[in-house]
């Protein structure tokens, strides 16, 4: 594998990277229709709303984004996809870093921003809450270059209406210590859910971690889908009461094994390096950086599959810089931008030709980041009472939140 162009020391100043799950769903409201009342008087001038909208760039753009998603070379000069955009468009970019999906939803509810890089567990909430507006994909000429599997994904497309432009995706892999597992690498999520003796002769109790976001309930459900097929789980985000209760009970059982519920990528990396953690759900970001730094770390998508997140650039319903926002959405799909982002964040580009010829990413960077695992991943989305098959009996997300908080609290 070609050596990654990561500056490991520089990366640590990024601070904590968090992708935790959102809180309860925002109330469903309709965005203003924008309809204009037309006068019956033939002498009156046409209503202003019938005039073609101005395409003039407004000179500014504000984005709510995950840490490391909007880079201008301040952390590492090799990673800069903002400066050229500003020079070409005159749209000066400001970024508000959000630590959680909860915070992203709250910020978009407050308003004052143009764009957000929302994960799948937040995007549906922003759509149903009327906080984002439909996207005119004719104003994003590179949209047809996006991986066809993402172009109409349900976390940003509703009734054939697009509410965003795909930006990046990643998988929640199983990261493990090779010195612990030796020549018996784990192949199942059972190593983090069931108490057992690991290949080094020691129990996994106290050496396991779990993600501290309520969306992690889906990871438990995905494992139970294979372990207990009699539960009838088909979709880890659409759980009836019995299926949900089984997942929560498994998470209570798991709690007795937990070293830490993690959300900070760098804290988790330190725990694997210095605290004897043997295995945990994680991201390619941590696993790749640790391995590149010489740590005895490997990663795998277990036989049950894995959950994952796909992030979408979405336009606020009250954006004041719509033209700059569209210019950015097109810029974000530039193959160089996509490849550099994938190298920086250890993600998979949303346009696959970005995997080729990118010096920072390297020849096998996309494969190492999970390119070939797409069909093994159950992508995050917000659970609702609608099971997706006509039944209205699935457990909504706010109950995922309260129950998982109780699990972590020992209740």
C-alpha cells in the first residue's frame, strides 16, 4: 500500500472527532411554499416572485460541519479545498464545527447557516423538520458523477425529491489488537457482545469498548439478526417492541464487559495503545492511523456486516447565500477534493473516480478505507414508528435515546 500522506502529529491537533447519534426527532413542519398571489388587475406589474432569481454570488458561505471536513490547510498545508474555492468564487467560507449530530440539528434549527454536512441519522430529521430545502440538481453539474448507489439514497431523497448532495461515507468496523488475537483474528461481533476468553488466554471483560451514541442500538440489532434469527429482525433501524427489547437487553449484558463508552477518536486510540483495550467498534480513521504509526492493530467487517454513515451536504431552508452554497456543492464533488477528503478522514469518496491518481490517498487508499464493503453496510438513518413495510409499530428514536442512556448509566 502506498504510504498515506498523513501528518500524524498534525492530526492530533484536530481535537476530538465525534459522530454521535441525534436526539429525538424534530417536529414535522412544512417549509414555506413561496407561492405568490397574483393580482387580477391588468395594469399592475408582474409579481416580483415571478422574476428569475439572481445567480450573483453573494460573497459569503457558512457551513456547519464535522471536524476535519472543511479544510483550508491550517492543520496541514497539503489538505486545503477551501482556499481555491474562495479564490475562484469570492465566496468566503466560515465553518462552525459540530461535535455531534444533536448539535448539528440544534444549530440548523436556530438558523443563520447555509449548509450542513449531516449524517444519515440527522438528515431525515432535518427534512421532516423543514430545516432544509430541496436541491435543484441541475445546478450541480457533477451530480451524475456520484456513485449511483448514493444518488437517490433514502437519507437525503424523499418521494424522488433530493434534499442534499452526498459528501462522504464511512463504516463502523471492528478494530482489534493483533497481539491479543494472534493467529485467531475475530470474525464476529460476538467478541464485543458476549463474555469470552480471548486467544491470549484472558477474558474480554474490561477490555471492550462500545460507541456511546444511541444509534449503536442498531449494532446490537444487527448482531442479533444473525445470532437470534427467530427474532425476525430484517432492518436494524426498524425494530418492533420485542426486537428492540432484545437489543437493549444485549447492551445491558455488554455493559459488564465495557472498558469505556467512546466517542472521542483520539481517546479511543490512546486506550488501545496504553489501556489494554482488545476490541471495539471503531472507524477506519482510528484503525488506519494506529496501524500506520506501528501499533499492533487490524480492522475487519465481521460476518454479520456493520453499520455505517453517509454524510450529505444540505441547504438550509432560509439560506442567505444560496448561490455560493450551490457553488460549494459542485466544488465538493471535484475529484481532487473528494480524494483529498478521503485521505484526510479515511473515508470513501462519493465519486469513485476520485480513488484514482490522488497522491495523498494513494493507489489502495479507497480499498483500505472500505470501498469494497458497501454491500455489507447498513447505513445510518433515523428510526421512526414507520417500519417501512406498512406497519406503524416500530420503536421511534427518542426511545432509543432514553433506553441507551439508561444502559450506560447501569439501569
